[in-house]
C-alpha cells in the first residue's frame, strides 16, 4: 500500500506551492485540480507544440514530443518527465497515453517528453530499450533548449512502458543497452512505473498465460529453455542495487494482464537493497491501464506522483 510521509501529502489540492519556486508557474497559471478530459485536450492543443522531433535514425519510431507551457521561460530549468508508452512491446504511440499525468505536470510547469520506440515483431530485443536510452541521451543534450533541467529527469511509463522505464532507471550508462553511444549519460533521478512487467523469468501465476509466448515469439525471439540469459538481462528485478534512484511503483490489485505479484516482488527486491525511497501504491478494484483516460483513479494517481516527485526534487535542491 502507498503510505506517504506526512510532508508528502498536501491538503487535498495536489498543488505544491511551498517548494522554493519548484514549478516556476507564471501568475494566474494552472488551477487547483488535476485536468479533466476537456482540459486535457486543451492542454495537449496548447502545450504539445514541439512534436515529431527526431532523436535517432529510425524514422517515426525515433520521434518524440515535448509538452511545455507556452509561457515557460526557455532559459529556465524546469523538472522533466520522460514518458514511455506501453503496448506489449508491439504497439503504442507517444500521443495516446499518460495524458492525465502529463497534463497535470505540464500545467504545473514541468517539461514533459513522450517518445516512440521500435516495436516487435519487426524489431527484436534489445532494440526497444536501446531506443529509450538513445532518447534519454537526446533529452540530456537538448532539453535545456526547451526550458528543461537535464539534471532532473523522472522516467515513467505503463505496462511495457513500465518495464522499460524501470529497466532504464536501473541500468544507467550500461553499454549493453547503449551500442554506439556508450559514453552518453543516461541516468535518471526518479522512476514511476505503472503496472509494469519486472521479471521475464516468472512463468507462474505472476505472468499472464499469454505472456511467455509473446516474449518468445515476438519480443526476445529466444526460448528460455535453451537461452535464459536474455530473459534475465531484460528483467528489471535482476538489476536492483543500492544505487537505484527513488521509485514510486503503481499497480492495480485486480490487473488481469500483468498480475500484481510482479509489482509486489519487484518492490520487495528494491526495498531490500536501495538506499533511496521506494513507495508502492496498490490500487484496490483496479485493472490494467487505469490511467489511460481521465478518471478519479487517474487524477489521484497524478496527484500522488506529483507529490512524490516534488519531494524528491526538493530534496535534491536543498
């Protein structure tokens, strides 16, 4: 369950106004509530002006969008949210997911980045995580041009994006996932995975019955009986360490696509070794992809993530 320390829970507003100018919001900007569906559409229309920026050489699969307030100072250093879409590593698009969270943070003054990456079965693991790392390297090098702070990047994503965001957070500067750009800095400063798959080797009740076939036939294109190593290396749970950044893991208790046991085991492994905060929110009566559309759950999750990241950001800037 998610039990935040008292200083992490604002009195219902979901709006931080006491963090030393953390959000740098212009006067009159924003409201005291997370955006509803109509305002999310307006935010996307007004804030996502920097679209289809190329970060690699693979066409549309290597495009990203940047959401930022049009009145945000480009010479400022706003915190950055890096969003990875889900879709079973075979589909998904930067423009169709995480709008409740990105709208909320962008309205508060964050710079939000949403990426595409190569999909299976046309592409084979580890192409997916290589693209994530390449996009991170691009953001580190260029986000200051858009008013973002390359020294504070929080990574997030749902489902396959939850897996990729966790793996990226736990493998900073790992050359096996950065071929050709091994010297690039791909560290992140916080991770917020939603309903991710954290262990590719759990062929039991912690894995959907169709997941092993998907991984074998389409994603890794290997069989664990003959070559287990790629499954081990692709599993975030096998990369936990004392150097892990702060984590906030969210999962629905009734998730029928990615069983909640995946999150529980991952959080336990993180807490056993990490010296940074590891927060876990297990949402009752909640299914997979609960945050895709505007809803009470999505709004509460966005507020909780905002408060968690605000505390991490404030701690780094004291």
